[in-house]
């Protein structure tokens, strides 16, 4: 796959998951997809974990929206800077709804393999 195709795959993935479509995780990632998390000591998660957390986030923040601010690619890697917004209207990570608005900047690096996302 070329750079522009890789960017389009990642853009589709980011937009669809941002809209709450967790089926994009199953469709656009490899069977052995790995999500590398930087929280704590750093942990690796599979696509099932990512689908559950994506669904949970949309329950807690039902008006969640995401904007891609920049997307850059080279070789098999695509980087996305995005802004995410929402209102805490439902339970999230055992925290009852607060009504607080959030704004989160997210920087993510994706590695593609044969037209699918292998790592994030």
C-alpha cells in the first residue's frame, strides 16, 4: 500500500471509532493488532479491549466528537493529531456523570501491514 492509501485507512479508522463505530476496529486492524498504552508503566492491549473501551467512552460521553487536526505519513506509519470533545453525561470508569465538558488533544502513531492497522 502507498502512503496516501495508508492515510485514508487510518482516517477512516479514526473517524469511525470517533463516531462510536467499534466495528471499524474489527474491520481495519490485523488479527494480532496491538494497542500500546503509555499510561502507567505502559501496557499492550488487543482489539477486543480497544472495542470495549471505545464503546464505554461513548456511553460516558454520548455527545463525543472528534476532529482530525493533522495527519502525516511516511512508509508504513501514519501519525494523527486530533481534538476530542464531549460532555460527561453517563457513567465512565465507574465515575457517575458529572456534566463536565472535556477537551482532549490526542497524538497517535499507527503502523500498517497489508492494508490494515497492526499497531497503534
